[in-house]
C-alpha cells in the first residue's frame, strides 16, 4: 500500500489513542452481545457489525457500563490536547458517540434528536421541503429527457422503473457482470482488492434493500423488491466495490501496515463512523467513474430523493410523533417507492438503537459528494487516501485539505 493519511503532530500518541479507543469500543460490543442476547437497545448487528482486527487490536471488555464511561472520559481528556483539525474533530465525536451508545445500553433515555446529534453525528432535522423540491425537479427533468413527459411525477417515475425491471432469474448474471467491472475499476482507481469477491444471496422479509455480509462473502439482496440494472449497479458499488467490502479490505491493510491509526478498524461501527461509511457506499459509483448513461443518472437522482425523504420521514415519525399512516402517506407522495421499501424504512426508523442511522445515508452521501467534487481530478488520489485511510464524521471529512 503506497498511500498516506492526514498528518498528525505525534503519530505514536495518535496511534495509541486509536488503539485504546478501538479496544474499548470492541470490548463494549462484546459485553453487550454477551449480556443483552440481542435484546433491548442492541440487535444482532451489535455496536460494530463487522470487525476484522481481533489479531491486531483485541477487545478489552470493561467490567460494566460505568467503567466504560470512565475510560471514555479519560480518552476524551487526552484528545482535548490534540491540535485542531480533522483528527481531533473525529476522535472527540467518536468518543461521545460511543458514550451515547453506552448510555443507551445502560438503560438511559435519549431523545431521537440527541441520538442523531451524538450517536450518528448528523443534524437533528428533516431535509427541508425546498431541498426535496429541488431533488424532485431533478428527477422530473431526467424523466423528461428519457421521454417520460405526460403525467404526474410519481406515475412517470414508476413507469420508467417498471419498464426496466429485471426478471428475477436475470439478476444473478447481471450482478456478476457488474461486480466484475466494478472490481476492475476499483483496482485501478482506489485499491487493489486482490482475489476477494462476493456472491449474491437472495433474502426476503428484511427491512433493508441489500447488505454487505463480508465474512461470508455474500451480498444479501432483498428480493421482495424489484430491481433495474442501474439499481443493481448502485448496490454493487455500495456494498462491494468500491463500497463497504473495499473499505474493509483497505482499512485492514492500512492498520496492519501502520499507515493508518488502528481505529480505522471501526469503519463499520454503528456510531460516528457510520455516515461517511454510507457516503462512501453511495458515492462509490462516482468514485470509480461508473455512471454510464442517463438511466444510471436517473436512478441515482431517484435514490437521492428517496434517501432524503426517508430521513425526513424518520424525523417526523420518531421526533415529531406523526401517526404511521401520515408518515406512510408522506413517503408515498414524496418518494413514490415500492411498498416493501416503504415498510422497511418505517421498521428501521422505529428501532431504538439503529433507527437514527437512517439519516446517515443522506448526510453521509452529501458530505462525501461535496468533498469529492471539491477535490476534483487534480486531488483524486489524496481524497481517496483521506476518505478510506482515516475515520471521519461529515464534519471532519469537510476539513479535507485544511
């Protein structure tokens, strides 16, 4: 690996803090998995769904929640002396994010707004109606350019998708073709992924569209939904190349070689790292220059609209207490999704621990997109190294190059 990450004043101290934070976070994860049995605030995903660093940074399990909180406070005091910049911004946020998780595991009540601000590190607010209007206008313009002109926007969007849905039995071969090309582009533009690959694993009755099952080498795909070729391409880029699987491969090698602090091993944490992780997934198709035609562009515009609408819907559902029927109607009118997607988002938002992470997709995608565009072609490699080689929140990511 030939990349470098953002410089720090004292690499030894920085690495030590990263190691201790990682060991403690994983210790908390193990403690909760052992004691909660998947009940209460935590579910089967745990605090860190995928961890590849057991041989590099073994978990250090605290005796109880109070010890975990005390150790986090100690780390926070040390980080306060770091120079201002993305590293201190991230570490401060991550420590408080883990603290918020421990408070929830301990049984404390945190409001939805506080979970967004502290646990996920995104704004406690819906996406403004004006922004949703801009996204709808973009979708409308792209539909018109594809010849879908006469009718209401929801009907036109549904017609465009229905005209392009793949037969269920055609999806596996399309997945394989798209994954091969995405890996080729990822190897050339991001990171040499070696012989790692994934196979398609059809699932149903789940609240998500697709999931990176990294250790099993599978991309779980919810076949309660219908998919177009652009949708499969986006999911390949999000979950596999250059998204979640690539980030896991990259961070593991960077941690082993010492080119990144050990906390890069927490890249999948349900915490402050989550928004940028999802942003990497959603912007992955752009990172590897894999937007090939207007159908790809239209799918991406629809996806952004639906992600924004889901973020607002979760806020209305969990922070403002809208009845479910009103939330459902808002999503149908604003984002015109498939029924299985809509019901999955309602279930997702209501989860006591994972619910606020529904907002990580919109805010993470926006942050990675903004910084990617700002970096441009001239700083592409520097941007990629910073994006994959260091952990960030949306706030610290926007300090890229500072």
